[in-house]
């Protein structure tokens, strides 16, 4: 069976999703998990964006050794040079050069001639090739490019040394039949196409990114570019988990393999959602909260009698297993550590100590703790590691009638205790105002949502927010059985990200 190369661009195109910015440490955490997931290539970012971005990619290249680490560059010398600087220490480095090729982009955005575009594409691939062997080229907006011109560009960049040519459906415009015809044309009309791997990169504006990607496999494509949870520009990219599980589940028709370790999918999905602040819709295929939930009596009856009556995939195959021995308030440190190991967490002693204390605290309030509770708790503890300001205490007085009043206490970077109180229109407003009195960073709250991690009145509440400051958005997340505390933690998390991005 033919192997399909999984090129993950969660850290580049995924991070381009509105409001999904990640800190360098968060990028590193996701890259480490993508390595465990088994992706072949990690596109770690666009180094010309900022020095911080370049350094984050460089750190990933230094530490994540198995997969290929790729950096994106538009077709300019300084971008290609920055990409090389970012990935040069990787065990397997790749530079991905792109330049628009459609008439609408060339005319209105680039304001160049076709010959100039062709020349720049060829020259920048040759420049990258001067640094390393593994060079990818993408003619941006390929699906709206005049096909003969597209073939010409592909031939030129392969001659210049491109080893992968990627065909992006940049605006999510194509449909499967049309896309396959284009791929057929490429294999027929580009004389040196046998010297390159053909890749696809589909956006989801019409909800067709996964279908378009999968359809091309039978036409010779052997690399698919995708993101975890399908995050990315606008409606996002093809979703990695859907691509992988479609190939696995319908292997009777899709006779391909990937190296993805599918049981790592759920954990990876949660990590990406957690760190980017991008919710996964409940009905999302494979990783949505309802993806394996059966509500109607007839369906439940069927699944209880024979799982395959209404389930085409085993939830365990994507890492959704519930332990037969849930942890509770009598569980000890040893059982807790063991469960964490089973869930794939390898905490240092100090982290384990803090997580265990938080676990005991939670177990005193909630009877049986599920794996989701444990994961939310660990994420919460790890989140506090790189904080500039740390929330120590929050207390609220509210009710009707009454004026909601909050008191907060936190430690600053020097370990000094800061404390203040404020009144607000509601308890969350009062807490945020009290925090603002202590950390004076102008920002606007633009999104606020609460959901429960599991079911039941004693469930952990997870709050996700987005704030905006100087045109940039920062996500924040907090979890606690008390949603006001979770709200305070989410705000502190967003503020700490904002502060760390300003250095
Ligand atoms: O969508 C797109 O065209 C891209 C390219 C940079 C590959 O993301
Ligand atoms: Zn894209």
C-alpha cells in the first residue's frame, strides 16, 4: 500500500486562524505532541513574521528530531534566508517557498508580470536549494490559476530543485471532480513531474477541504497538508484527524497508509484546542464531544447489543478510552501518577506535586474523576508554569439585590503580593476590574464563553476568552469547579500571554 505523507501545518496555517496566536513555549508543546502523533512533517511557522517566530521554529528544530521541520518563506531572498536560519539545525530540514500564480493575485496584489512571477519562483527555489535538498514550492491560489501557466511554473521550480510541489486551494473554491482533473493535467503536462512528490493543501470555505484532499490520492498525490481540528485561515484547513481516520476506516477503498498513531488523536486535539483557544464544535467529526455519543433510544439499544450497528470507528482507536477504575478522593499519589502516565503525561516532581494537590482538592468536591477531569486539571497546572503574574486568591460577593464586589490577590514577577478590590455589573466584571487595577494593560474583552468539561452539576467549568490589545488578539483559558475562579484564571492566562508577547 502507498504511504501518504502527513504534512501538519497547525503551527503555521493553523496559527493564522483569527485569534489563535501561540507563545513559543506553546508551539514547542504542540510540536512535541505532533511528534508523538507521528506526523511526517511539521510546518513550524513563517520566520520572517518576527524574530520571536524564527526563534520558536529554531527551538523546535533543535529539539524535535524525528519529523521533518519545515519553515515557510514567500519568494523573496530575505524570507528564504530567514527560513534557512530557522531550520538549519533540524535533523531533517525543509524550506517551503510560495508565490501566487493566479491572475487575480498577480494583477491586484503582486502587480507583476507572469514572467516576473515565473522567474522569482525559479530563483527562490534555487536559492533554497543552495542551502538544503528538501525544498517545497507552492503556487498560491493554484486552483484559480490558468492551467498552462501553472504547468509552466511547476516545471520550472522542479528544474530548479523543488522536491515537493504543493497545489493549494487557497480560497477553498474547488470541488473534488475539478481538483482531480487539475491533478491529472499536472501529471500529464508537466514533463519532469516524476522528480517531485505532488502535495495538496485545501481550505474549507465550502466545507470540502477533506473531500478534495482525499479525492486526489487516486490521482497520484502522496502528501496532504492539514491541521489538527482543521483550524486555519477563515474556515480552516483540511482536518488531520478526518483525513487519517477516513483512510483508516475506508481502507477497502482508500488503499493507503499513514504513520499516524491514531490513539494520540484525541489528546492532540484537546491540546491544540486548549492552547489556541479555538473550540471544537460538539458535532465535529472524530474529535467533537458528540462524535461518539448516541442519544436516541434506538441507537443506544443497537450499540449496547453490537457496537458496530451505529459506530463505524471504535472510540478507543482515536484515544477515547475511559478507565474502568476512575480516581476518587481515596486515590493516592501512586495511582494518580500511574493514571497520568497512562494518559501520556510525564510530569516533573514539582509539577506532579502541584497537580496532585489540585487533584485532592477537586476530589473532595467531585465524586468520580474522569480522564477529562484529570486532563483539564493537569493542563491548568502546567499553564501556570510560565506566568508573569500568578493569581493566588479570588473572592466575590454577589447576589440580587447587591453590588457585585471582587477581591483578588496575585504575585508579581518579583514574588511581591498585590491585592485590590473592585465593583462591577456582575461577578466576572468585578473580578476583571480588580485584576485591571493591579495589571494595567489596556485591552478589550471580545469573546467570553463557558462550557463544562464533563456532565453533572459538579463538573469542572472551562472558560475561554479572547482579549484584544493594539490590534492583536490573545486567547485565555481557565478551568475550575467555580466558574468565577475559572473566569479569573482565563483572564490572567490571556494577560500573561499578552505580556510575554511584548517581551
Ligand atoms: O493556502 C495557501 O495557499 C497557503 C500556502 C502558503 C501554501 O497556505
Ligand atoms: Zn493555506
